[in-house]
C-alpha cells in the first residue's frame, strides 16, 4: 500500500550527509514537516544507547537508514575492521529497535559493494549470493548486506515491514571531496582542479583504468529511495542505478575535458582497481515503483564540477 509521507513522522539517519541532503529536499517538496535527523555528535548509532535515545526523541513512523561509515578503496583498506563493526551495529540495532517499537516501515539503504567480485554484468539482484565481494571493500559490503538478511528474516518471523535498496556509486554537488576518504569522481575532480590551480602538468590516478563503474546522480538516487519508501513493501532487494557503464579511463577523460586540465595523466598500476566491472540491471526498480534515472552523466558531471569550484 502506498504511504503518504507528509502524514508520517520520519527519521532519516545520515540526513545531514551527501545523499541525505537531497532526501531532505525531496521530503520537504512532498510536504513532510515532521522529519528528524540524528547528528553523530548527539547519537552514536553504533551503540544501543544512542539508538534508544534516537527512537525516544524521534518517535518515528518511518526510518530511512542512510548513515554509513564509508570511503573509497584507500579508506576501506585502512579501516576494514571499523567499517565492518560500525556499519553492522548500526543496521542490526536500528532495525531491531524499530521492530520492538512497532515501526511502520524501515528503509535499509545498502551498497553496491555487497555484490560478488565477479558478478555478471549487468548485476541482477538474484546474483547477490553467488560469490564473495571484492576484497578491498568486502567488510563494508558484507556489514551492509546483513540488513538484507535481517529484513527477510524479520518479515518472515515478525511480519516487520522493511525494504533493502542497493544504490550504485553516487556523485553530485555536496559530495565528499576529502582525498583521504572520497570516492573516485570527487577525488578526480579535486585532482584536476588542484593541478590547474597549482600549475601542475601531471596527475596520478590509481589503478590501470580498465575497471568499469556505473554512476548515479545523487538527486536521482534520492528520488528512487523515496519512491520505494512510498510504494514498495517487499524484502526482495532492489537495485537503484542508471544502467550505464563507463571505464575508469573514459571517466578520467571526461573529467579532464570538463575541468580543462591539459596535463599528463599517469596511471599507478601498483594501486588496486577494485571490482573489475559494475553496472546494474534496474528493471525491478522500474517495475516495482516506477524509478528511472533522469540526469544525463554529462549534465550531472558539469553540475558537480561547477559546485566544487564555486565552493572551494
């Protein structure tokens, strides 16, 4: 049954973050006035106490769980233990406390990193359990994947209404451009812009450039998540993506051209490529709740670069 979100008390974990900022804008556009965003300085959602206090204060009908401890390949390699523990404890305890309190709906936002390393392209949801994730981000991916197991188990035993969504790699304005933890698009934009500003004639890029990725504009992802929140009531996982694949080499070419960097690109093949290929089959999202991405990659990239330059 469709939910009118404007009539609900909604808690958005991670609502102050990158994707969360677009979720908040779209909730406001839907007329939602009772939206609670727990801040990490006030609520440690990896602890039972932080989660209990959050539920006490928010009193939600619906929880949209976006919060994550996340980063690119480098951050995942440096912090596999903390990424696993914090993401696992957040998801498991948030869903359990929601069940105990009779929550109307729990929306678990997972990760593309949950897929096996050598998943056939395009990734179909049925392939989620056909192998082990890519090693550099497996602890993070598996921690998030446990919310799918929990969602299915809780629906079977308790008739608890939770859904599990799998967004592909996101990009857009307001992204994280910190080189210590950023993903590939903001990292490359920053490298090119910084090189231009400094007068450098070379940038170093990790890997071989042969790996492929799919990228979804964050605003489009936010719309997909809210459509699923309103219309989807099954625990079967759903991909949220654009359905377009691009190699890292071609991605670098696009960013170099759009930023105007005219120097040399040097590939550091001693650094890992990550998962060899990523591209989603988004048929289920279209059939179940009518989601299709709207922003072209070129338009989204120009908007992202413009935002970075305007704000840095």
